């Protein structure tokens, strides 16, 4: 009976440690797409040619 309580306690402690270690330390940052640029400064993205993917027929 004592062994099962010890195993349960160790499982809970390890689960809490894993969950506490998730994420990045530091302040929250907005996503890059939400940062607005001043008017008149437009960036041109280089054109990227689309290559067909093996599973495109299944996904569409």
C-alpha cells in the first residue's frame, strides 16, 4: 500500500515538473504578424515558387 502511494506521489511531482518547464522564460511577445509597420514603408517579400507536395491530392 505504501509503494503505490509513493509511486503516485512521484508521478505527480514529475508531471508538475514537466508542466512547469514548458514555455519560454521572460515577458510575453506579440506574434510577428501583429507588429504594424509605419505607413509608406512596405517590405517586398521574395517570391517563392510552390513545389508540389506528395500529399497535396489528399489534402485538397
